[in-house]
């Protein structure tokens, strides 16, 4: 480093001190999750590398193909929701159609948060994985080492994430027996834990012997997030993920605060679906978001700084083999694994009239998001769009 001729020794010392201070700040910013102080939360970071802009010819070709699919899937403007397709973080196609409230004729717009139902599991799993990456919790840690009253000694964080815990779905064991739960009362995550601990609710099968998709797993994972971070799930998700990624239109539904203001859901015939006693449970559901915000989330999750490579490998490993080894479940993500070696990663959701589909084509850098608050299975058809970007055995023209 060269200094001007008239620079005295005091100035040099000050300049060197400033450089050393800046270097310390730089090192502090670049700390890995597992190097952070125990009082500091690991946070999601946006994808840092900049992709080359897509060529206009490519965008126009794909946009026309997607538009054709959209019109066939939702003919005559029958979609009621939001839809986005992006490659390398660049939006190729997006559409917002219909009403967040039919009575008031309030339109769904790009910034309208819709209930993403079980796609919430992907985000809950991501928060857990960041805590694992930071060594605040481990995948094979027994749940009862953190939640002391938890009654199943063999259930681990991993078996919650991959649905191999053997636990029963809380919607079933609280449904009919008033000695377990009175449906006149709103159920919470803490209530679920208390019921498991006090009502002698047996496992459906021995832990880690088979797969069974179960919302209770993710309700308990939300409690683990609260335990490890010493924050509410709502605040933890805000600090870990939503705020760092600029997900300004994403939030965790608070039953008492938001029950009268959140976007309404409907049956297919536009009859409003009211709230019920299960609507306060979070972790498995109850995140409201938009396609643009979920795109930010997907880009961060796909980034090279998201998780260490060995942990990332565990995330996309299949644990379930539901049907002849093709349908599978990783750590918070569904997948289809074909004999050709091609893999398809996604998660769907359904709660009341809300349906959702989150698709991340890892090799192609493509994100596909579809959300609706008027019940329809057509939301799930968007997986067929994968054939426009890679060698996937779907048929885009099928009904």
C-alpha cells in the first residue's frame, strides 16, 4: 500500500486501524452458521451469484408455452389465485386472477398473501435445517432431550422431518373423543404436546419402520424451533427467513390477530369456508405468502451458502419409497425418483379451500409456484410444466 508523501505517522496508524477494523467486520459477516455465537440466529441469505440474463427469444418462447398451458388448465379465466414461473430467479410468466374476497370483490394481486397450506412444511424444515447447520440441534437428536414431556423416546428430529416418527395425526385423535379434546376449544401446538404426554396416545407404528405423512410431525418441529431459538415460531420465522430474504408479504397466521383479516378460502362453488378448531396450529401449515416471496425463498434455499454439502445431501435423500420407489420424501421435501436417475422435487398443500404447489427444478434453476384460495386440484397440474425445461416424464397436454 502506498501513502501520499505528506502523510504523517499518525495518519498511517489511523488508516491501518481502519483497514483492520473493516477486515474484522468482513470476517464477522462471512461467518458460517456453525461459527455463529450461540445467541445469534443463523439466517437465510439471498443467492449471491448473478446469473446471465435470459435471452428475449427464450423468454418469449417459454412464455407462450406457459400461457397456452395456463389457458387450458384454467379456461375462461376460472383460476382464482396466483401463479409464477421463473428461471435463475428471473420471472418468465406470472398471473394473478380472481378474488381474495368474493363478497367484497377484492382482487388477488402480486402482493396478496395466500395460505400456502403444507408448503409451509418446506419453510419449517428449512428453519430446522439452518439450526442443524449451526449445530444448535442435530438431526438424530431425540426430541425428548429438548421437549422433556414428549413421550416417544425413539423419535428424533430426522424422523419428524421425514415423516417416519409413527405419530398419529392430531386432526384424528382430537376429532371425536371429548375426553381427549373438546372441539369447541381452539387447539394449539402446546395443546398437542400436552395431549401426547397425558392422554396415552399410542404410536401408529414403531418409529422409523415406515413412512406415514403426518401433520403432527411439523407441529412438534415448530415447538422445537421455539425451544432452540427462545422465540415464538412466528418471530423465529420472521428473523430466520422472512426479513433477511425481503419476503415482505409473508407471515405466520396468528389465529386471534388475523382470523378476521386473512384472505378467505372458498369451496369450488364460491361458498366461504369458515375457521375451525384446528386453525391455530402452525408449522405444518399457517404460513401466508406470495409467489414472488416464495421465489426469493427458493433462490436462497438453492444457494451454495444455504447448507453444508453433507447436510444438503441428507435433505434430498429419499426416506419413504411410498410407491415402487418412485414417490419419496426427504427432509421437508417431496420427490419423485425415476430409474433414469432424474429427480423431481416439490411439495403440495391443501387446507380448507386453499391449494398450493411449490416446485424447484434444481438442475435447471427453475421455480414454479401456484396458489389458490378457491378449492381446485388444478393447482397441482403445474408440475407438467417441468417438461418445458428438462427431461421429465410428464405430458403437458394431459387433462
